[in-house]
C-alpha cells in the first residue's frame, strides 16, 4: 500500500521528523508504522518504517509494549506480533500501543546495536530530535510515546552473548510507591523467576527514562543465545497478557504459577573475566552456588599445558546468567548470581 499522507490525528513532537501513519486517539484497531525519514545512497527520500499497532476502546489506562530494544533478542517481537494479530478493541478497556521491533534497524540486521549509526538504543536516552537515527527514535519515544503511557513493558533477553533463566524484573527506585507499583506488575507477569535489580549502569537507559517519568515499568530477560525457544516465547506471550490484566486493560485475573523471587543488590552479583580464552561452564543456569564456588574456568586458546583461570562467585545464590559464546574476552561478564529473598 502507498500512502500520500498521514492521519491528521497522529502526534508529532517539535523538531522530531518521526510521524505515525495511524492515530493514537481513535477507537478501533490500527496497523501502521512510525515513519522516520532517512536519506541514503539507495533511497534519497527514503524512510525507516517501524511497525506499529494501536488498539483502543474507550477511556482507560494506556500500555506501551516494546520488543527488540536490542535487535538480537526475539521473545518480545514474537509475543508482540502475536498480540498485535489477535487483540481486538472489544477485548480491552483503554489503549495498547505495540511496537514489536523498537530498534528496527538492529532487528532487521540481527544485531544488538544499530547498523546505521552503531549506537546502543538502550544507552542513549533521552535521545535528540536532530541526532542520529537511534537518537531520533529515542527522542520520539521519550517525548511522544512514553508520556502517553501509564504502563510500559520492554522485553529483553540475552541476545547472542548471554543466556538467562527467564525472569521479569523491577528496579530499586527512590520513589518507593512507584517501586511498589512496578514490583506488583512484575509479580503479575509471573515469569519463572521474579527479580528486583539495583541497576549499576542505568545512564541513558530506556528504563531510566520511563521510570523518571513516573511510569509503571516491567522489563525481562527471557533466555538468550540469539534465538527464542517455544518455552521462552510462551512465557512472553502469557506474561504480557498477565500484565494487561493486572492493569485492568484486559478483563480477567493474571494466570499464576510458581516463581522464584530473587534480588540483585550490588555489583558482587556479577562475575567478570580478567582473561581471554575458551570458557568452560562449571555451573548451569538455575543451579545454586555458594560464595567462592568456581562458576567458570577459562582455558588458554593459544597453547596446551596451562592451568585454567578460575572465575568464582562473590555471593551465594542462584546462577541466573552466563556468557553464551564459547570464547571469552577480558571484561566480559561470565556469570551473574541472584540472591534468594528471605
């Protein structure tokens, strides 16, 4: 389909060239795009077309749902494509804004970061309306979409370099009422693991922007290795509907099942390599570890006869993440330990 113009009801912020091809304030179901003009060698007046679905029925809360903030993470896009296909206006009260592939250039190329400008979308918020492609996307979300929302769900997994036990996550916040609201939404998601995280690298994150605007925020890590499984995609599909039910947008009660509750209180939860070589996992995901346990060994990739370097846990708990590729470099995160809440 070719369009000569865009809906007069779609919203645009000053200085940002992105426009929506569908309205945000009309009842019904609309499939379209966020259109970002992008002049390049192969298309002088071209555009990046970020898929978008808006479903609205009457007055109620607004949920903003995003996947592929990093382009090599697939549970979110699968769950949100499924939701965009199946959700109907009569199913909801309020509004649902669905962006299955938030960082569309990275998603199309199967990369963590954008192939156009090399920027990590999840480290450049609040973005710039006159910046690079990624900065313009960040600015549009920060100044247009997030202010519309009451609830934001941003799906993540480990991409090509990490693997996680499937968890939903809230953050430690200064505003304890807001933190409690986020924690309740994460509990409603009901992933096999539920985590409270003190974020140690939150400058420029989408999470930080959303929480700074006072919104209820849910994020996840649902697997990894640059793919999705039937199990992890199923967790994402069920979880997003659970959160919409929790918010009163979908009717019914969230589906409940067992969930292991964990905390990540400080940087001691991270095990970081100081060497490069061939990594040997000594503990599998979901297994218990004690402080001082060897969670991985790093063998020389250049010669035989050398003893491996041992990587040890600084905390007791559950192994919730591991390095995925077989080779590791100095500075890589090789494992993460979550602490059981008492």
